[in-house]
C-alpha cells in the first residue's frame, strides 16, 4: 500500500481520447437495445456523463436526451449521493429502452441511486473501476480502484519545465 495522493496515480484523458472511447461505447451499445424499437432515449448523469451521452446519442441517432443530476463528489472527496434534478419521468418511465450514460463508475453509489429511479434502464459508462463494475451493464475501459481519472474538462494546458535544463 502506498501513501499516494489521488493525482499521483492518474489516468489523463484528452478530448480526443474521450471522443474515441465514447464512440467505442456507442458501438458496443448498438446491438443491445430493444429489438423492435431500439434505444428510445438517453439520460446523462451530470456533469461527467453529458459529453459521452451526446456522442452516444449522435452515433446511435437517439433524439431524446435528458439528464439526471446526482451530487456525489466535493472536489476529490466522495460524499453521500443525492439526486438534485430528475429527468422527465413521463417520457423516461421505468427506464425500459433507455440508456443511462456516465463518464465513470467508481464505487457504484451514484448508479445505485440512479437505478432506483429507472430500474429497467441500461447503464453504460466509458470507464469503470472494480468496485462499481457490477452496477454497469456496458463499459469500455477498466482502471484500478486507486487510479484517479483526470477528464479534459478538469485540466488546463500549461508549461512544464524539462527534466534537464531550461529549454
């Protein structure tokens, strides 16, 4: 066991990588929808799920896109998840034929709350950690539980000094 801070075992995801991985998620999902109607809606878990949900909706030609807002992090500290905005439940119903999309499943606590709102939905994330994997139906990449994923919306480009010298 190490005493590393979350950023010391980081997995940095660029916008290009996120786009490629979200498209890969769409490819995996295309044959999992209801046979007669296909996927009828996407619900993004805000905020991290919004970008991959938009890409998945575009790739699979899904026109109904909504959000569910669950607050479960305060910076890098996980807190008790709570729903602060629900999707239009008249449209979404119990979740049959609906894709729930998020960027990452960590412990699965957020998805546990979301699944209670839409128990028949198909849950998909771009990235998954082992503790949360059982909560996800489809994902693209698994990382270790102690890896902190840095998403492109959390980073800014800045100068980094070379290892040797100044130029």
